[in-house]
C-alpha cells in the first residue's frame, strides 16, 4: 500500500525515504519527522546515499551530532540553547571565567554593602538602589525562564531574549565547566552540572563564613561584631541570585520528550533515556532532594522567619539579615518577594511538566 510522502521527507520510491534539511527521525521504522531545534544543524538525507538514512546528517564540521543534531561534539560547547560553539583555548577559557567571576563578585559585594548600610540608615530613600537591582534581577530571571519555552517567538523577541539571557545566566557562565569536563564521557554533562549547582549553596556558605571570620579577626579585634548577620545577609543575596539556576538544573532532570520510538529522552541531553535505572538514581537521589531543599525548603524557611518577625521589620537586626527581600515594599506587603519566587517556580514547572501540551496552551497557562 502506497502512502503520500511526508512534507518533511524526501521519498525515492519503494521504502526509501529520509528527512529533508532541518528535520530528523529516530530510525527507519518511524514515520515521525521532527523539526530540529537548530535547523541549520540538520543537513537532511542525500539521494541514493543509504548512510544518510534514516536520520539524515548532522553538521559535524561545526560540532553537531546525536539525536536532533542537538548534542555538541567533544571540543564544542552548547551556547544560546541549540547552538554549538568551539571551546576556546584552555587558558583563554580560564581567563574568561575568571573575568566573569570578578565582575559577579564586585556586584555581589556592592549589594551586600548596600544592604548592610541600608539597615543602619534611617533614610528609606537610600534603600532604592538595592530595590532597583532586585527588580532588575527578577526581570532578567523571568526573561530567562520564559525564553526556555519552545514557542514560535518572533525573531525580534528571540534576539531580545538571547541578549538578556546572557546576563541572566551569569552564574551559569561563571561556573560553566563544560569544556573542562568533556574528558569524562561516562557521566552526562547534565548530571555533572546537577551536582555542581546543588553543591553551590554549601560552597557559598563555607566561603562567606570563612570571609567574615577572617574579616572580623583582622579589623575588629577585641570588639563585638555581628558576624552572624553578615553571613546571613551574604547568603540571602547569593541564594537569591542563583536560585532560578539551581531550580532550572534540578527540574531539567525531569524534562523528557518523545522522539518517535515510544521511548522518552532527557530534553537537555537526548543521548540519555528517561526512567532507566541510571536516570531514576539521578532524579530521585540528587534532583528531587535539590528541589525539596534548595528550591522550596530554604525559601520557605526564610519566609517563615520573616513572618514570625513581621512586626519587627524596621529593626536593625532584621533589616541587616533579610532586608534585601522586603526593602521597597510597604510593610503590609513584606511577603511580595515570596509571590514573585512562586511565580518563577511555577514558570519553571510549566516548562518541564506541561511540555506535552500544545504550545498555545503552554503560553496561556
């Protein structure tokens, strides 16, 4: 029985068919031809060349390989979502990461100093700069999460998202070790990043505690110094900045998609099959605890503390520790930052767990 040739395929008679440029399929049995995330990476099948069947060719010269030509070859790194870029020289890559780290450190130090000074200031107008920085950070984080939806954005929006996403994901860029970790192919980069970002809050705690202890011993010898408040302030600001990134990497382990062979594959790394024993170990032993502790638990604990002291919002003690989260809000709306956080978590969950729904439905939700 003959069937009409799919519009996404080339048909050369009998059962010979292969994907057109920009499309891919899982095997010769599948009748599902999928549009590649980066259509330029999928070169399609060449007439009469059985080696191109069934999936077609990937642009391996520019680093693309694997399912949907979405994976990057060794020596290349994923950038701007589905684009592979050649890894820079090791020294240049290290210098780049160091430069971004220094810039991020300067910004964090500025925010910490501003928060501490605002806590001891009776002039509320001096709090505005930190408020603006928090609003701008929230905006960039929401843009980054929104841009992760697989929607047919206009080209103008894609360019805007791409530019702003680079700023919003600065924590990923600072700790992006993909080019350094490519030597170990036994563990997916998705899982390597999962461990890295779940360990990040602990690293922040050790570093901030060590810094303030040393700072106190050097500059406040024999004096009483509120070191605990300084540590809490530092952790609140650092955690606020990296929380969306930690959430995104933990949720990504549960993001799976069908490629036309009745199996599910991990969206960030389509070479990994979902719900296998290996995937379940990573999902249940690392990602799920990360979601419960860092994404939900810690923010909930902070808001419970603030709620318990809601009548002391103007005290120096509370402002020095948690003021960054409620500066700029009227006292009766001290919890508003928590609602913004819930919105970010909701958008992240929609992008993962409602992936099976049609694009318009995702956009409406």
